[in-house]
């Protein structure tokens, strides 16, 4: 599979480098990404502990930015201190969004009513601190769109990461000023719905991501994912849209820089 060249740079807009899967070789993974033309990595906390680790990584590496929030799996653990801590975290100079927040009605590791309540509260926090949001949506498309609209999330904007809806949902996201983010699953042979979304959606509304260590693209499917593999996402998008892979790199990087205020 031909890959786009080291220039222009790419941005992995969503990874979880703070997770234990990288404890043995985190520095090597980050170096490998840089050597493969990944200019920046956005690492995303899913609870207070991983948010702290994400901030530490952002402090340690010039090429890493952080996003802080509470994943829907973990919102059942939110207490009186959580929002105070998040408000402290967003003061960090390299925090670029509130996330990953949203709804997961597939695994339901937090009760659905709790997920929806906390999702609204976390959007409110993002509006208060004037940061975009990074949204997790799994098997909760209608509820996600409704809450985004009702809570006026369009005032801060954001991205639906690992987009899993159809084109109709994508169009509604675009109408709200949101981006969608395309993960490594787009390389899977049976990912027809996502591939159709990519074909029909404007490149100017797309980010690319790995969600590392998860969702490893072909040809490494079944192994741990890492930011350097975001190139396979860019290349597959290029093939689906019939354009040059470097155009995907240029536009997706510009999109990520615009949303997350990452320096050019």
C-alpha cells in the first residue's frame, strides 16, 4: 500500500499515549511517529488519572498536546471534586479541548441516564472555559445529536471522534460546525458505511486519528496501534476520494490545527 510522503506533516488527532499499553516503549513510539512525518499527537485523557498523565506527556514532549475529560464509561465515578480538577487542568497551556466525552450505549459501563446527565454537564463546562469538545458516540447517534443541539455545543464546536454514523448524521454534524474524525477502521475491508461517509464528506470537515492503542489499521490489524500508523488512514481516505495522499495530509492537518489551535 503506497503511503504519503513525510512532507507535509500529519497530525494524529486522537491517541491515548498515557495508557499502560505504551509503558514499555512510549518514547520510542513518539520518536517513531516523528520519523514518519507525524508532526503532532493529541493525547486524550479518559478520567482524572489519565488526564494527569496526558498533561505530563504534553509537558515532556513538544510534539504532544492534551485533551482532558471523562469518558462515558467512567462518568459514574464523577464526584464533587471532578469538575474542579478539570477546570484546573484546562488552564494548562497545552490543553486544547474537553474530551473525550459523550455516550456509549454499546457497553453501558455507566448507566444511560448518568451518561446523558454528565454529557450535558461536560458540554456546559466546555462552553464555560471556551474550549471545543471531543465526542465519543457509540450506538447513541440520536441522543448524541439531540444533546449537542440542546446544549448549544455548536458555540464551541468540536469533533465526533471515531465517527460511526451514516452520511446523514455526518451532514448534521457539519451543519453544527463540527468535524468528524476518521480512524483506522476505514482500512477494514468490510467498513462499507464509513467508507461511504468518507467518499461523500468534504475533506475540509475531516480529521484523521489512530485512537491508539486501539483500532489498528490494515496491514497491522490485530497488533497494538500507534500514531505512526495514521498514515494508513490518510492513504485510504485518498484512495476512496480519488485524490493524492498529500492533499489528505495537508487538509486534515490544517483542520486539526484550526480546531485545536496547534501552531503551523
